[in-house]
């Protein structure tokens, strides 16, 4: 039953039925709705500001876990980079030095980012940028590891060829010189016996009677045997591989022929004075990679340490050469 309201009319002194106009009813309804909407919006704003929904809580937990994972992964990446850097250094400074191989240039490997700059960049990244950075770094490391594996395969091949390398390295004197009295002129600038001017002498001169045997100082293949009118007279050039070549000049007679394989200690000819020469002697040169080097450093196989020190002093004297 609808509730009826009355009010006391002071003019008529009677109780009369309360009738609310439609306009007032509408205003009351609108006011109530507006108040409800505003209150609801305030409650929703407060809830969104200070309270998380279950989904938001899950996302926040996942985000925090991802951040922790990124930090852990980044630490592992740094550790891998450090270990790889040590391997690269060992590769260049130890392994390739042992086998006389050129070190791998830094340009062939991806350069490591500067630590301070990397820390500054990472600290300013969001999770997506950080993930991209770590992915790029891992790709960088993977590339460097692949390159390092290739380098180690080369070193493994060098190890297998080490015996050949030792056999191909000049290691004895080219003439019998037990008393160390046959080294007449050393490597470096000397007085030319013909022109009497100071010229660079690219080898060692061993004085010896004509017909003294001359020995190959390492295994190799003869590439020149004979007189090429280049001042060395009858001479022999042997290619030993691994960049090594030796030259034996002014022979009275050559024993070997072009293309012949020879062994260390094998007789390849006899001392003479052919070509530009002032007396019977052997002119001996060693080249590595097309450049002349002092042969005095390649006599370690047939000399004691004391004899080697003595022959070093003899070679250092600035006497006149024979050619």
C-alpha cells in the first residue's frame, strides 16, 4: 500500500495531503543519480590508484620476476664476456706465439662495449630495451665464440704440423764449423770488399777451403740451383715452407737440382768462389716471409750454449765481408 504523507496547512488550519510536483521529483532523482555517479567515480579512482586487481597483481609479479631474471642473465653475460676475453688473450699471447702465427686482430672479433657506458645504458632501459640489449650481446658473444672455434681449429692444425715446422726451420750451420773459426763476416752493415763502401750484408760468410761440403740447414724443396748472374755465382735456394727460405752462394759446384726435396744435413754443393767473391767462402742467408733475418739465430741444434754465445760475438764484429 502506497504511503501517503500529510502536512498541516496554517492558512486553512487543516491537515492536507502532500503532493510533490513532478519537476521536484525529477530534480531529486537527477541529484541522487549525480551523487551516486560521482561517489562511484571517486571509489573507482581510489581503487585503481591504491588497489591492484588480481590480474594486475599477477602482471606486477611477472614484471618483478622478469627484472630479476634480466639482472641474473646480464650477470651471466658479463661473466661469459670476461671468460671469452681471457680465451682471446690466451689465443693471441700464448698459443699463436708458440706456433709463430700472427695474432688475430681485434677488428676480426667484435669489440667489447665499454663497461661504464654499458652500465649507464642498461640503467636507463625499460624491460623490452634491456631484453633487446642482452639478446644483441648474446649474439655478439656467439659470433666471437664461433670465430674463436675457428681459431682453435687452426691452432689444432698447427699442432699437427709442428713436427713439420720444426723440420722446416733452419737449425744447423751450413758448413762444418766445430771450432767456430769459419765465421768470417756477420749480418748487417759491412764494408764491401770490391767497392770499399759500407753496404748491407744480408747473410753470413763462412770462410772454408774450396770443395768443403755445404749442408741444407732444414728440410725443403730446391727452387734455384745454378748460376743466375745475380752475384751469387753457383748458388742454391731452398723453400722450406712455413715462410722460410735459405740461400747458399758462391759454390764451386752444385749437387742438387730444381724441384728436388732435401733433408736437413744433406750435402747440396761445395764451397767455391764463383760470382762476386774475393775468396772461397759460403754466403748464407735466411728469409722468413720474404724478409731477410739474421741467420745467427738458427744455429741452436748443433751448438752448446757456450759455443752459441761465442759465435754471437764473432758475428757481431764489424769486419769486411767476402762478397
